[in-house]
């Protein structure tokens, strides 16, 4: 199986390559920009599978497919909002949300291997996906959540939520009043319910509200630590792979 990685952050590309090697997959090349990728595709046989980040140092990776006809299967390694994720799910082998989980990676590769006999039929409409990224459809996000408190039902508006977090296999809301409520949803299920300009998933354990951020502190290994107005149960850390997306989100 011929595989390449297109990822502008070299440490992230090396980490992904090491994870692939653990499941007996070796990347033939690691490319880091649109320009470098274009040159590589012009000079080399196209791979069976591409691990593709979207935002590269010199532009969107879609520019590669606009200039070169590529029929390789794709597994996206990205952190875009739910419109893009839905599109990737329909038009590619799979998508992996950064930071990439080893089990998710292995399942994505197995999914590709299951489809190898039909790989010539794999067709990815990058123009449609690009349109979704540039001009996402307007939609209504949740404005409130209903919480069961004993025999009562409490309504919590999103403006009153500092963060969503997971703990002991449960998902919780932490409010601006410093209260915590158990939510009957997973963080993954919240993906399509939260306004992406307001809430950011810093890790597998947290979604934070931009309006609740009190301080951002440099942390070890090029990571960031977030301090919210009242939440203090666990450290909220932005992983190194997500720091750039987090800074873009803040701007």
C-alpha cells in the first residue's frame, strides 16, 4: 500500500508517520506545502492513500487537486467545523480529528483496506467540499440545553455555559455561576450543536466558550493552558497539534 502524508506541521507529520509504522504502514513521502505537493505529484506515481491536512503553510490543500488530477483515496486529518466533517465523511474514506487517536487511525486504515477492490471508484468532489468550507450553509445552533435536576427540568442557555467537559465517563456543563450539571450527550454529539465561533474543542475532554476565557498561558511542549472565569476542576490544555487552530479561532 503506497501512502503519503501532506501536513504542514513537521512534528505532526512525524508523529502521524510513527503511528502508521506501528500498524505496519510506511509513508513514502511527507509533504508540507501546496507547492511541494504539486512538484511531488508531477514527478512520482500517485499513491493509493493520502493523509491530508487542509490548511497548509502556503494555502488550502484543495489547490493541489485543482491543478493535478488525483484519484487517490483520502483520509482527512483536520479539525474543521461540522459542515466540513460531514462532507469528508461522505466523500472520503474517513476523517480524523486532531489530536489523532491511535485506535481511530487504525480503524480508518482498515476501512480503506476493506475498500481496496473498489478504489478505482473512489471519487472525491473537492470543489463541493471547498464550497462548504468557504460558504457553509446557514443553520441554527442550540441556544439552550435542558438538564434534569432531581425531579425538575432546568434550562441552561449557551451564554451561561463556560465549558463542556468529560469526567468519569460523563459529560458535564459548567456554568458562569460555577455550577456543574450532568448532560445526556457526549462531546462528539455536541460537535454539530455548538456555534463554532463561540465554542472550541481544545481536546477530547473540553469545549470552551470564548467569552469565558480569563487567561491563556504558555505550557510545556509548545502547548497552551486556558484559564476560565470559574472552572477549576481540571487543567484545560490545548495540545500542540491544535494550537494553530486555536489561535486562528481566537482571531
